[in-house]
């Protein structure tokens, strides 16, 4: 294999390809286009993948909501149509009985499900916003970004039923002046004064929620609206590696048991499984990635076959040249190596150019989609993909170069020279 | 230098077999300038191809500088050609995308001579054929005579034991032909062994010995009084 590292070999090859410019350019364009499509496609697919990822970033991927509805079957002497009311005790039971559950956060709300929103006011500014009663565990399920200096509700707040609130960006804008630090400031919720402990950053998360939402401790909410042990719904996060659909079923059958509901009554408790939805979207994104991989590789293949084709034609064109070379003492191996190395060299050069162009195109797409509402973030191609593509090209370039090389060698020098 | 004994060669043409060489015997000593003459179909090109290891004889022996040439695979033949032989073709066979100098340097490339040395040698031989100023030109910028002189320089560059010229003047007008023959004679004067295949009487008589082939056999092998080409060159 010494010839690969011989400067003379490369001078000869470089001479041959630089002096047949049109042939070289056409050859290079074929592979360049292939690798460009491959990089652009898989980068775009990755961008979409990243987009979905970041869309779900603000909520645990294996989380679900469970709420009470009305029974549809009579059971244990209870008649049908009974309204189910989740209780705080249910959360304890779920946490204790179902080991797959990592976090459970009972929640209450004003401003949804037929309840009026909370009226808030500060000085002479007023407004009505959704108000949530929450446990600290909620941020484990749906992480909230709190601006510097603030915090979310903690256990102390719950224990002492503190009148503290985490407000949204919009609430802050409407209640406080521009340069005013809202932390520590007071405002009224339904005529009760609350102190601001944090401002949360709004992130679209697929569920309900907005940039004006206000969070207060669950225990404070309970006193303020006299909700007792009633719970609006549970936000539940399962451990990462468990089957979320199975967990959902287990939770619901436990609740049915606790609330004396017929085991086959599917209407008593409602649920929404984000994990399941997430898996569907991940599956979709995976499909797109796979598709782009296939299309990309097929395009590279087409490009490499193009190189083989052009080299084959050029071998025919160069029959005489190769005959002369052999009359002058080129061994068949030397002729073969030259053709193969030309093939590989062209493929690699074209590949690198294609990768650079593809990267530029991805950068362009990235900056063009920066500000539009489309799940598309940071389109990149993983380095192993790029290296893989290069390896594929070198291997295919060698294999496809073998055909014209073999042909070049199979022509006897005397026949090659006789050809006019 | 060259010794052939009972050389036979036939070609298969469909169902017919064409017996081209019918038992040739001759030897060429070092420093000879031999013309192989014959009309077309006499087998002279076939003989040259066999001598040039571009083709193989069916039977008979061929020794080149004491080395028996037989059962060569392509790789070995290529190495022998490179070491022993220099070719001059009727149609020059220069590589059209290489400059005159690069063409001359090509056999040296296959001898694994380093680039610098290759170029120096190439320039030296170009100077010998009087084309030093044309070193950087491509073949299509040269006249027919110049192309053939480049080809001769290329054949010389490998410093072969025997130069083989296949109708070296076939594509040239008579004035240029004489120039080329003058060059060949001068090279021969320096002691190189040269074989010229031709069908032109005047060209043959510029050699020192004429081997006449007819229908695959040698009909005449005679030494001649060499006509110097220089007298025709003004």
C-alpha cells in the first residue's frame, strides 16, 4: 500500500484530474449533490427532532393528568351518574401503592372547568387570571423557569398556608411598573393580600397554561376557596423507564377501588397521557430521521455510481493513454491503482465540499426558522453520521472505481495502442 | 542483443487461423540499426510487437540481452519493457494533457525516479532532440516532426537497451521524415541499438541492415551502405 503515501502517485493523479477539468467537475458535482442532500435532509430531520424535544422540555415526558368525571355504571349500591371527587388522600394512596409513580402533584384551579378566574388587583390596576393551588412537587413534573431572585412554592409555604404567589410575566407587566422589582411586592387575589415570591417564565408546553397564570400554595388555595380536601386533578410523573400506559391503567383502577366504582366503568375518571402523546411524536420524528437517512444514502449511492460511470467512460476515452503508459512500463497494478485512487480522491473531495455546502445550507435554514412558530431547533448532523457518510463514500468510491480500473487493465496494451 | 529462433505466431480469425510469422531466425548485435521491411501483412508489425513484449509468440525462443523472454505475466512484461525497451510509434502516442517534458518523464515515473531527477533527465533528452525550449508545450502545440522528436526523447529517457520504432516516419512528410531519421542515426552513432519497422525504401536505406519480411518469412537479410539523412536536411 506504499503507493498511497507516495508523493509521486498523487502528483500523477492530480495531474490527470486537474487536466481533464470538465470531466472532473461533472464527476464531482454528482457526489457533491448526493452528500449535500444527505447532510441537508438529515440535518433538517434532526432540527425537527430537536424542535419537538424542546417543545416537551417544559414537561416531564412520562407525565399524565387524572381527573374525576361521572360514573356510568352502578356499583355497590351507588347509582350511575355519581360525580367523582378526587381527594388529597387519593394522592397518598397512589404514591404508596403504585411504585412506578415518581411524583404526584394534586392541583386545584380557578379559571378553568367552569370556575370563575381569580380577580386580582394592585393599587388601581385589576385583572382576572387563572389561579392554581399547587404543591412544590408540581415543578418536578412540569419544570417552571423562575426569574432570578424568585422561587417557586416550597414545603414551608404549604405547611403554614402562606399567602404567597408566583406570578406570570404578563401578570407582572400588568400589575407592576416596568422598573419595579415584583419580588416581595403585594397584590390582592379576590380581596386577600398576597406577596409575590417569584415570576415564572412562560413556555408553551402543549397543555393549558399561560403567561398570566398565578400559582399559590395548595393549602392557601384550600382556605381561600374553601375546597377542603378536594383536588381538581392530579399531575403525575412516572419513572423514566416504565410503561406509562400501564401506570395510567393502574392508577385508574386504584382510584376506582378507592371510590367504589365498578372496575369496568371507564367513564368515572378521565386522564390524559402526555407520555403516550410524546412517544407518538418521537416515533414520528424518528420516522422522518430514518427516511432522510435512506433518501440521503440513496442519493450518495446515485452520486457514486455517477462517478463510476464517468470513470468508465473516461477509461474508454483514455484507452490509448493507458496503453501508452503500459508500453512505457506501467504495471497493471499501477494502472489499476491510479484509476481507483482517482475515483476515491474525487469522491472524497466532492464529499467534503458537499458537507461544507450542506452545513452552510443548514445554518441558513436555522437562521431563517429562528423566529417562526415551528418546532425546529438547531438543525445539526451528528458527527458519526458525517464520518459514516465519508466512509460509505470512500468504500463505494473504491468499489465503483474497481470496475473501470479492471476494464483498463483487461485491455491489452497492444490493442489499446492499435485503437485509433 | 536480440536473438530469436524459430519464432511462430498465428492469429485466430473466427474459424480460420492466420499464420503470420512462420519460423523466424535472426539476431541483432549491440549498436546495430536494423530496418525491418515488408509490405503490409508481411508480419513486420507482429514481429515488432513480439520483440516489444506487447504480444507473445506461439513458439520459438526470444532472448533479449541474454534474458529469455517467455511466459511473462503483464506485470513482468511491463517491468521488462520499462527497463529494456523504448518505443517510438507511428502516431507518436504522446499523452495529450501532459507537456512535452512530462511526456518524456513518464517512463522515469514508472522507474520510480524522483520527480526532480525525472525532470532534469527529461530536459536533458529534450535538449538532445533539440526541443528544450518546447518543454512546457502540450503535444497539440507541436508540429508532427516535433511530436515524434518528443516521442524519441521519451523512448530515450528510460535509457533502454533497444529502441523500437514502428513506422516512425509514417505520419510525416519526407522533409520531416529525414529530420527524424537524422536524429535516429545520431542516436545510433552513440551506440544505441535501434530497430525500425518501415515500408519505405529510402528510410530503410538509412539504416545499416535491412531485414526483408514477406508472408511471415525472412526473404532477405543484408547489410547496406548507410545513407546519411543529414544530407537531406538543410
